[in-house]
C-alpha cells in the first residue's frame, strides 16, 4: 500500500493528468452535440459490431439447444399436419359384378413405404386389419396391379409387390392365359415376363395385358402391354416381355381389393388339389 | 506568497476578460484565431504543485469554455498543455535553482528559452483544441493549417503582451 502511494506520488503529474483529462473529455463529449453525436454513432457502430461477433460465437455454443428446440418445433408442427392424422374411416366402395354375382370391395390406402430396387420388393400401406384388410388380398394402383397383401397388422399391411421373385399373377393377352412373373435378374421395375402363353396365340407388340379373373383380381384389370414376343427354343410356349403400366417408383395411393368370395374359391381349389 | 497569488489571480482575470470580450471577435475568418488566455498557464510559477497547476489549467479552460459554449473543449486542451508544461520544464530546467515564486516570464528566462517554451506549449494546446473541435481525421490538413496559423497568432500576441508587461516589471 505504501509502495503504491509512493508510486502514485512519484508520477502524480501523470495521474492528475489522467484525472483531469478524463473529466474534461467527459464534459466535452456529454455537452457538445456534434461530439456527442459522433461518439454515439461511432461507439454505437463499434459496440454493435462487437455484439454481433459475440453473438455469432455464442450462437455456436447454443447450436445444440437450438437444434433440439427446432427439432421439437418441427415435430410439433408435423403433428399438426393433416397427413399425420390417421384417417380412420376407411373408404370402401363396392363394385357389384352383376354377371358373375361376385363382389369386390375396394379399400383406398396410401403407400407409406416402398422399395423397387431389391430382389424381393414390398410396399407398406396405411391400412390394416382394423380396416378390413386380410392376408392374400389383391392390390391395384391407379394404372394397374400392384401386388398381394402378405402381412397385416392393426393399422398397416405389407404388400408383396409384382416386383418380387415369388410373385405370380394370372394374366391374359389376346385370349391366351399365362402367368406373369417378374424378371428378377434384370431388377428392372418396368419389365415383367409373361409365361405359359401357348405358341398358337397370336401376340403382337403393344397388345394390352390384363388380369384373367382367375385369381384375386377382377377380370380385365390393366397390367401393361406387350413389348417383345420371343419363342423359347424347343418350347411350345411363348416368352413375352411385358411393360408394366404401374410406375412403382412413384406409387402413392393404392386400392386393396377385397374379394368377398375368395375364401370360398380357395376352399374349393384346395379340395380339388387334395385327393 | 500572497503577493504572487494575487498577481496570478489578477492576470487570470485580465487575460480571461481580454480573451472573452476582445479576442473572441478577432480572427482571420475561421483559419486563425488567437487564444491568449493560455498565458495564464504559461506564467504560473515554476515550482507550482502539480495538482494546483492542473486545477488552475482546468479552471481557466472551463471558464473559457463557458463563454465559448464548448464545454470541456478548452479544458481538455489546457489539461494536455499542463502536462506538456510539466514535461517541458522538467526536461529543460533544473528546478532546484529557482526561487519558490519564480515566474517563467520572458524577462526572467531569456528570449530563446521563452520562445521554445511558448511555441511548444501553444502548439500542444492548439493541436488538441482543433483536433477535438473537428473531432475527425478526414480534414487533417485543414486542421493542421488552422493549428499552425492560430499558433503563430497566439505566440505573436503572447510576445506583445510580454513586452508590454516586461518593461513595466523591470521598472
């Protein structure tokens, strides 16, 4: 303390100068409009820049919190979106086939997950057992058939798509009936192979391929059109390449077809098979 | 001691009156304006305590400010000038040689020393004064011109004043 006092008294001129200089400068800056305007302008700008930089770095430190809060807000907003509400009233419309006395019920479903690049592709739709969907029902899209329901939970169903190595659909072209399989080797989501068409059937390119009505689907539902007709050597069956009309990559809404008589049909089919 | 105090007080009053009522109206446009009142600080006794020097400098600057309506401007310049005075005297003079109430006047100190003393301190005062008056560096050349021309004017006036009272005192 004594040393400090000695120090101050030794350089008293300087400390007195500081005291009076600051006092007079304060007077100057506070009482003269031009100098005050200049000071407030410059210091305001300077302080603004300092604060801007400080905030810039502070923002980095708070990035995690901000992210969390944004994610929470996103989740909250998404919860309010119309699409996140489960539409519980499954729309059904009933088609009465007056000739065959057969009843098909269409259930609208939205595709919530879709794959096209696997060897065995599946779709997930947002309709399940709650809406009357059962295993084995056919599924069509706006442009043609899509697949068969394989697994059903309460609110969702898994659809085995046409693009599946084990999918087989009964299809007819120009009166001949064969089975449609996917050429899993090519992994092309546009092309399928129509097998077992007898070679006497005259098939030309661009002929429409439709469902035969033998299986889950009503007769005459579009599948695609013939792209190329080939003849396998030594075989009496044609080998037809079919361009699928359904675009699986952009599939959004599908219809599940409830064949009311399917069970009866299966029952009699299994009776025939078992001796 | 009281004698020198009264003498300085009288000089203080006279110089401020001259500055405020006469020299405020004198000047070569805005370029050259004299500030004779700094002679108050110049002629304070050599051995004056530092605090008293700063107080009287600040006070004289403040009074001029009140009349010039530039509160703090002349006070700042005078404070800087007081520091310059302390440094100048400590560098150029051996203070032990002088009497307690010795005034650094033209007659006592000689022309050469007094001229450098006046010129240096006036320059310091005017530089600070004009710099803080314009308060920006963009017109630095003009400010410097004002400083130099005003300094010359002030120094001339100081010497006129000193010659008038110098002869008087000797008698």
